């Protein structure tokens, strides 16, 4: 699975501002309750906000993602197993 995010320019956002955006989106997810469409929308908003937070911190997102995948593969295998 690949997730594509909007290529937002985060240069105008400070680290605290972006963290506030993450927290705002988390609250919106909480308020979505069990509305599946709203939960999906807010979840992707959180992903976008979290990636933006990493970017504002100066994290190399591609490298961090690669390391995350490698860690998950060590823990759970290469993903060839199907899950229900």
C-alpha cells in the first residue's frame, strides 16, 4: 500500500503550529465517532499533519519511512502474509 499526500509547502509553518495542527486533527477524529467516512477523512488529515510535523522538524521523511518499514519487516516479516 502507498499513501499519497498533498505536496503542501510547510515552510510557512513553525514546529509548534504544526504540532497544534496534529492535535486539532486528533480532536476532530475523536469527534467523528463511528462515522466511517468522517473517520477515514480525519485519519488522513492526521497523517498529512504528522508528515508536516516531521518536515517542519527537519526530518528526512523518505529515510525515516524506509527505516520504519525495515523495522516493521524485522518484527512482522515482509508482509507476504495475508490478514483478514
